């Protein structure tokens, strides 16, 4: 029987799963594929460059949105299209610009409505 080839993923997929901004990763990470074993090793024993990227950025938009507690669409509406560093995110949180306050309120309203719908569906299911 032939030996199976190990599962691998593109660097962009691995970066997304690791929550890092691919262009900020080392060239050797960006250029090759990442096997499942390599990915698991990065999770279990992150190298210094990975810890640095996770701590200080630059961070990809989903991470920026999460840290600011806004949606990715909210970032786009605010015309934030580039990766931000932790320091830039902290500065935004300290300054609390108007757009950030509006987007946070908007996301909170969406989440509250989603919770209301889930609760209503659960209550309806309990009565059946």
C-alpha cells in the first residue's frame, strides 16, 4: 500500500487559523505549505515570531474587529482596511472616536436581536 501524503494547507489558510496577518509572517512561512503536523506544532510551541505577531500585530481585520468589539463591516464603513498593531488598537479604544461608538452600539443591537430571536425560538420549541 502506498504511503499517504500529509495534509497540508496554504500559508494564507494557516495564517487565518492562527489569527495572524500573513504579510507580517516570516518569508519561509509565507512561501511554503504548512502540514497539519507543522500547524499543530505552531499551536503547541509557538515560535517567538508567532508570539510577537499575536501580541503586537499587525493584526488581520477579523482580529482587529474582535479587539474593537465591532463587525468587519463596521471597520470597512470606518474605512479601516489595513492591518492594525496592538498599539493602534489601544489608541482607538482610548480615544473612542464617534464611528467606534456607533459601530459598537450597532453590533450590540444586532447581538441583542439575535439573542431575542434564539430565546423566542427556544421558548416556542419548549411549548411544542
